[in-house]
C-alpha cells in the first residue's frame, strides 16, 4: 500500500487539499455532506485507494450504525453513520492526497523547522522500505516451501532484522535529509495541475451555490 | 504445466502469454524489462490486472536477494530446517557437498559471499521438491566454478525451471527455451538456438556471446570451404 506514495503520479496540491479539508468540515457542519461525499469518493478513486478506504470505512461505519440503530432507530442511525463516514472519508482523502515531498516543501516554506517538516518523510520512507522488505521476505519463505502463515510469522523477524541492517545505507540517506542545506533532494515544489483546478472549481461551485441560498440546489433533497 | 494468457500488470507487463511444461526456460532482457515482476506473478505474489494464470500448486523460488530466505545461525542448521519443512530425511553435509558448500557448514548464512548465499538459497529451494522452480538472477555474484556447479545441478534436475537473467553465456549453456523480454513485452519465445541465431538480441542492445560469434564464423568458413572444394 505504501510502496508508491513517494513516486505516485496521482496527487493533489497540498494547498488545495488543505482548502478541501476546511471546506469539507464547513459543508458537513452545514448539512451539505452529500457534496463532500461525492468529492471524497472521486478523490479516493483518483488516488487509487478506494478499495482500501471502503474496507476501512466498513470497520468504522458498521459498528457505529449497529449501536445507533439499537439506540435511536433506523433513520437517525443511517444519517449519523453517513455523517461519520463522510467525515472519515474527507479527512483521509485530504491527508492522503498531497505528495509527502510537497507537504514537506510547504511546511518548510512557512517556517516549520526542517527537522519537523521532514520528519513525516522519514515515516513514509521507512514504512515504504519495511513493507517492501516484508513482501520480499514472505515471497522468500513461500519459495522455500514454508506454507503455514503461523510458521512464516515465526520465521520472518530474522530476515527482516538482517534486512534493516543491510539497508542501513537507505536509513543513512534518510537521516541525511536532516541537514537543511540538503533540502533540495527531498522536497519538491508543488505546482497546480488539472486535478487541482477541477477540485477547486467543484469546491467553489458548491460553496457559491450554498452562499446564494439552499433553494438553488436541485440536489437539496440529498443533503444530510 | 504453466500457462499465462494475455497478462497485463500496470505498465510493467504488457500482454504476456507463455506456456512452459518441460525443461529450462530463460526469460532474458535488460534491467527493468519486467522479468522479476513476471516471476512474482507466476509465484502468485502479484495479482495481474488482467489475464489468466495457471500454475502448479507447489512453486519453489529463489529471489534476487538470497539473504531474505535465511533463518538459522549456521548453514548446516539452515539445511536441516529445509529438510524439516519438506518433511524429509537427509544428510545436510552430503547436500552441501553437491553444491560445493560443505566448507561453509558451520558458518552463518549471513556471512558467506553473495555467490555462496545464492547457491545455498537455490539448494534450499530445491529440497522441498517443488513442481516448478523459479530462479531470479541466479548467476549474479557467482564465480566461474559456482556457475558450473549450478549448471550441472540444473541439468540433472528434471523438472520445469524458469530463470530470469541477463547472463547470456549461462543461458546459452543451460536453457532449452528462451523468452526475450523488453519493456514488459515478450518479443520472441523460441528454442534457445533459434533465439541466439536470430538478430533479436542485437536489436535490443545485447552483445552476442562469444560462443555464438565463433559458431557463426566457423559455419561461414565451412560453407566457404565446401564451395571452394566443389
Ligand atoms: N512495486 C513496484 N511498483 C511499481 N513499479 C515497480 C515495482 N517493482 C518494479 N517496478 C518497475 O517495474 C519495472 C520492471 O521491474 P523488474 O520486474 O524488477 O525488472 P527486471 O527484473 O527485468 O530488472 C521497472 O521499471 C521497475 O521500476
Ligand atoms: Mg529483476
């Protein structure tokens, strides 16, 4: 899942995703969650994380729906669950959409100390390596004929440990970014692309319609 | 019996079809051609976006980095573990001797050289008697003698093997069939000699192995001599 985060071609400008986050919460607060839902589903499909998010959402939404259903009945349970799900979706898509390098750049530019601005890059870099190592080690175990998941789990720590030591060069590289003068290799200046413009247009349209008055919205029936 | 039909995976594998049931098949191609990815699809660790994959159930594999497949503190224990996994009885030292590794029996598998580690990883893969063997870059780090050992082991194996490599000399020596891979596509899939004598390898920028060049030169001379005599 984390393999491609740093290299992915699908991302949103960090400024735009911040605007999107603020807008989402304002819209949900104003009972216009439907439009947030549409936007966040579109973004999650664009980012290619729709399936994972669905699974994640089921874990969040189903239990809360069941509890609310028992307490308040079907209608209230459905609306509240939908709201919770929308909030979760909006937040996840907003945080998952910008490229880490771009976020690091923004944080750095607004004066956040480099060490903090880059620290979330460490996390991405390291998780990326570890998930790669994990899949390689599992493939190797399968290749040697180890079938049972439990046995694989018992054997894995050793190659993983050795892997971490072997890849200390990568880690050293990650640590290297601590030095502010090296920032150029680890940050990217974000630009505005079609996807950003589309998202901003959508946000603005809904927002202006909302300001002009609810009655203009044909889809008002769908709001919750 | 391995059958791949119209496999697509992102833009790494493009419409690959392949069947293999007997002998040694080599997938050759430059770095980044998609060889490893194709092997991972065969091994079932990557699901292709499109296409049909039919494989035997038991697939043994030795991957690019052999050090991932070691768990024990000595080479001997590693072989014992492999016998245990396979549910077989065997003498670890005897097996190591077959691979020329017996002098490493009491060393840690993490402290032997890359070539030795690779041979060991291949040995461990073969112990559990899989129905199909995948070897990813098996000759990287092997010296001349180790390559010879590996070749003779592969000859005597008698089960389908798929090798991903760009070591043309070794491929010419051991393989029966060759599939040439370039930018995610299989350009040719044919008997090893047909592939080496076609001009396809030059087209994708591989130098022909000296043996092929010598063979061609000899062939031309023989023909020339025949023509002169007749
Ligand atoms: N997990 C991955 N995600 C995205 N691209 C990958 C991944 N693994 C490999 N690639 C890319 O796929 C291409 C083929 O890689 P690979 O199968 O390792 O080639 P080969 O083994 O022939 O050298 C390369 O361009 C590589 O960058
Ligand atoms: Mg490879």
